[in-house]
C-alpha cells in the first residue's frame, strides 16, 4: 500500500491595510554588499530617466499580504511596482499591499546569503518561504535571485502559477520584460567598492550608467570642449600673429596692407 500525502489546502489570501501599530520586521542586513547592490540598480534607473512618479521601487521594504487571516510581511532586497496610488504628502509609506494600494508587484530580487537557502524556500506554512510567498501569494511575474560571491544570477518567470527558471542570453544577461531591460553581472568599482554588480542594459545592448558615471562622462565632455575651445583660441591667436607679422613686413617694404587687401 502506497501512502500519499493529503492534498494541501489552498490558503485564503486577502489584501488589507496594515494596522498602524503593526511592528514591521527590522532584520539586520546580512552582508555589506546588499545595500549598495540595491542602490546601484535604482540609481541607474533614475539616472536614465526611467523612474516615474507613479512607480514604487524599494529595498528591504515590507510587502504585505493576509494569509488565513494572519498578516505576513516579506522585505525583499529590491522590488518594483509599476503603478501605485499616491499617499498624502505628510504620510510616510511604511509598507505596500498590492491590489489595495496599487498594481501587483512586478519584479522582486533577493541577494542570497551564505547562511541559509531561505530565498529559495517553498515552505507553505508559517514562516512561509520567500519563493512560496512571491510565487503563490503575491504572484510576482519575475523573481530574481543573485549570489554575488559565486557569482550566480538566476531569473524565474511565473508560468501557470509556478516559477520557471529562464535561460540567459549569449551575453549572460536576462531580459526583464516589466522594465524592458536586460539584467546582468558586471565586475567593477562603485563608491570605492570593487565587486560583482548587477547592471541594466537596454534592448540595444547599451549599459545604463550610474549617476556617478554620467557625472564623470559629463566632466570628460566638458573638459574635451574646453580643450577644443582652447585649441581654437590658440589657432586664432596664431593666425592673428601671422597677419600682424605680414602687415609689419609689408609696411617695411612701403606697402599699405589695407590697399593690398
């Protein structure tokens, strides 16, 4: 006789406002690379003019759902929502509840830790695994996991209510349709940190620059323009000097330069 596990009961999921007195989790950052990784992703989008007022982009920020009448909060390392309802100017957004406050969360990223495999956990009972929460509760279309130590970048797309691992392009990048950008790994330096960064590329293969890179590029262009202007000034001065010498020589010969001109 073969024993079979009983079918798992589908949870009841509702979207309710987070109580004002709800204590949001305040977990410490697991490693020093996580905050700059998330900041770099957002910075490049902003520098490229790809962040609009109606969007919500954040990191270590609570995403809320009620599962079987219990409030559950997960705080991904980075997330993107294309359209949210505005809040009053004197209100600080503490968390985000999709469907209630705006669109479904479109992209979630988790940077893997060395201590556990919680980012890929499918635990369907409290405390719910992150993959289960993003896949079965929030139904986030794109789930990205990144291990900066290996480095390994994996992108999962929601298909038939389950995540399917996606194959990268020949360049090792993944197309993120919600942002119409490629996501990939780039090793280099930012803010005196040399590591394996996550970077954006557009459909034509152009990497989105960080604001610091754009500022550096603008300084280089300004310096090139200054050098070109200086060269033009020097050429004009040389021409003037040659003209003055020629005029002086003609005068020595008793000729009037104005009459010859």
